[in-house]
């Protein structure tokens, strides 16, 4: 860990003081330089000057309506036929679950996007649309896409090269559907694991988040010769570091959205903390070629991020030199003044948001913008700046030359290469929390194995949110392998593997007619899929039913191994003694068989926690910044960076 103890103590003091009015702090004029090993190839000067010249020439020809149209992003189910042309709409998106009505195949997606694109190219200036989607762990909306572990698992793997390849693979499967814009990665430095979006983050520590967010962005955006870039193209698929800024550092109970508690809430940290802990992943992303950033629903010191002129304009655009465009979150502008739409739009556009994810009532937005410019409340020069930034990105993607991608990428969907990559990611994401008496690895000629729990055989459960539907979808709609199928494939041919969702194996008898006792019993404990604030949860402890699954297996097996499928650490202190081994498997995606690869010792455990593991609900929020000086029962159950390996004894866990 590169943070000095004194710095961590300073931070923990700042953090603990964050409830109180922040002390007057000297703001560092120079941001900490975050080492960025990589950067996305940028255009050479001559090409860049040529593009800037083309942008200015195009801008000079645009009417106010055509400019405002470019600032308008509409959800694909809300755009009326012909309106892209009529209103010069610049962007369309699919929200979570926004697949084509016809059928959820790459070809149907491609045809849908192409249809919208044709409408855009029918406008006077033929400015192509930019279509965006949340492919946060693979192209989740697409049925039978390769679904990778959610970022919490990639944080445990902490392998930038692997994450870069995942970015590339995701980009290929997106282009297979005609989509060149991914609202990812989340680069929140998550401070409270009760947050429903914890799993979308890589971790709680700044440098890990910067490193992996930048690697993913490079994977998404970097071009290769095989991509046959058009002149002036510098980006393969556009990434979106999000949500700027402090989405994962809000205070419990501060959200004003529905019954959310943390998500979209208020962050009260001093600017010193914001700059030292939360900002570096964005600085690293901008230095690595980020050309789009999404503003956060959340607030800082009571002001919505979508109205934070200082952070959007002065820090991100001026101080960092960010020359792409800022997109709003879903209808987030409207939240600034809930009773005054006009004031919300004026405030947010003037604060620096360049494109509005409206996403429904685009006519009202367009009319409001026209009024605001005609009233002088939004200078037309501000509109020009926003459109300039949007056009810059469309040129960087080569959309004017090639509005729709080559269909050759359709062959990459669930390709052997992508599946092997996903399975590798699953293996490397696993964290071994406990392994008493070397319960793991299992031998492949073990006579009897029991497997219990709904999560053991449901690809939808192991994938989590943002998969097929916004909130995820239980069941097995997607192709892939489950934990159970992986165990069955890995075990020897003479091994008997029995499965019971409810954990009842009483029907199975041994040769003497007595109840069959397994040599090893796996209990898969799984969170039900969730997304965003729907997943905000104060109680992370295991339920009675989940505990019962473990105690029942205790009666039916010599050895008990618990596998946790979750979007965050759960409170397992009380149940820890009930099983010899515990594995954190997070949300592995479609290639669950990667888990068996490690359980049977074909591969080692290498994963390390990217989040502090709480001992109790009462400890929350607990993280490396506010717990660095905590010891004994005050400390997390397992610290950031913890993870056992085969051959190393399981440490004694002190009861508290
Ligand atoms: C959601 C999320 C954001 C996502 C957007 C589009 O509300 O906050 O992460 O990119 O809407 O689906």
C-alpha cells in the first residue's frame, strides 16, 4: 500500500470529521500525479488540427435547433419514428434491459441501431447519432453475451492486463450490436459497502481503482490495425468513467430518491479528501484518453453534482484539461430544482453538463433549451462549447466516415477467446477467506459431494444486476456454466455429485440404507440480484434461512465449504465457525465453472480483498481510510488486501 500511515491518519481524521463542518484546509494546487502506465493513442497534431477545423466548419453551419439536438440523448423506447430527423437528435441509449423489441440477438440490435442511424443521416448536415449502453460487465443487455465478473471481483483479481482485455472483449461484443459507447467503468472509490452499487466499483482504495479503471478504459478505446480505423479515428469504443464525483462516498440516509439510503445521496467530505481520494481515478482516466464522463446523481455538501460548476467546469474541464463531453445521468438534471425544470436545465448546462440523458420528454428539453438561449440564460457560446465537445468525440470515433461498425465483430460473441478470458477472470477474482484443515483443494476422486443453494445452479443469480434486465434476472436465460456444472465437470468420473436447492439430501442412502454422508458439502449463499439504490442495505448479515443451509449441510457432510455470491462483503462472523472453508466469489457472470477450476486445485487462489470485510453491521462504514488505525475487535474481520493461498494455514479468527 503506497499510502503513508500519517496520510491515512490525516484522512481518517478528515473522514471522521466529515460530519462536522470541514476544517479550513489548504487545497493542494497540484493534484497528486497518479502514475498512469498506459495511455490511449491520441491523434497526431496534424490530424487533430484537421478535426478541429472540421468541427468549427460544421459548427458554423449549424442552426440553434441542430446544436440543441446534439445535446439531447433519448431512451430508445421513447423516441418517435421520424423524430431523430425532425429534432436532429444526437444520441440514443438503451437503459438497463433496453434490448430490441423484436428479439434479443446481435443482428436485431444491429438492425435497431442502424435504423436510428439512418434517421440521423437523413438530416440536413447528416451528423451521425452516438448510441450508448451500460455494458458494465460485458454487454449485459444482450442475451448470450459473454458476462464477466462484476468489478468487485476484478478488484480482488487486481490484474490490470486482464481488465484491459475484458474492456477489449466487451467493446468487440458491443460493436457486434452496432453500439460504440459504453457507460463504463464505474471509478467510484467506494467507502460504504451498504451501497447497492458497491459491486460496480473495483474497490475502496484510490490507486487500485485508478489502475483498473484506466486499464479498462484503454481496453475499450484502444484501436488495433485489424480494426481498420478510418482517417482521424482515435477511439475504438467510447468509455465513460462514472459517476463524477463521490457517488460511493455518500452518507447513509442522505438520499432523497425513492427509498434509497446511500445511492444518489449527499457526500460531506472536505475538498482535501475529495482531491486526494476520489479525484485521482478521473485524472488518470483523462490522462489516458477519456473523452466522456458521466456526472453523478449524488451531491457534495448539499449541492447536486449536476449543478457543481466548480468541479465540472473548473476542475474537470479547466484543471484537468478534459476536452470530451460530460453526459448527465438518467433524468438527473431534473433533480436540481424538482419544481423548476427551466432553472434545473439552465443551472446544469451552465455548470458544465454538455449532453442531457433526458431520457423521455425530449421535446420539452429542446423547447426549454431554445427558450433559455433566447432569454440569454444560457449563452449560445455555452451551447457551442457543448456541441464542439460532442462533435469532437463523434470524429474521434470515426462516425462521420463510418456511422455503423463492421459486422465482423458478431463472430466474437461468446467466442472461445472471450469465454476463456471470462473464466480466467472468475478464477482470479476468488478470495479464500478460511481454509481449516486444508479442506480445499478437493481431490478429484472424492467419493461423494453435495451441493446446496439456489445460487449453485442459476446463471442469473451468479451474474447479478445489469444483466438482461436493469435489476438482473434470476434463472438461466443466458448460456454459461454454473458452480454446480463446474463441480460436476471437474470431479472424477467415480465421484457422486448430488444437488439440492434446499439443502436436503435425506433421500440419498448409502449401501447400508443409512442416510448418505458427503465427503464434501458446498453451500452456495447468494444475494438476490439488485442494481443501484434498490440494493442499498443496512443489514449485511446472513439470514436465518442462509444460516440453516449451512447447519443442515453440517449434518450431512464431513466437510462444509461455503461459497458466497454477493455484490459486497457480508457479515459472516457468527457463521464462520460452522464451515471449514469460506470462499468469496462475488458476482462471477456466465462462466461459473471457473470456480471449480480453483476448488479442485487446477489453479491457485490469488484474489485479495479490494474491500475491508466488516465484523458487524455496526462497524459500517468501514474502509482502509477510516479504519487504518483500528485493531482487535475494532478492526475489520478481514482487512483490505486479505486473501489466503493454498498451503498457507488459515489464521485463527479471534472471537470478539
Ligand atoms: C442509471 C445509472 C447510470 C447508467 C444510466 C443509463 O440510472 O445511474 O450508471 O449509465 O442510468 O442506464
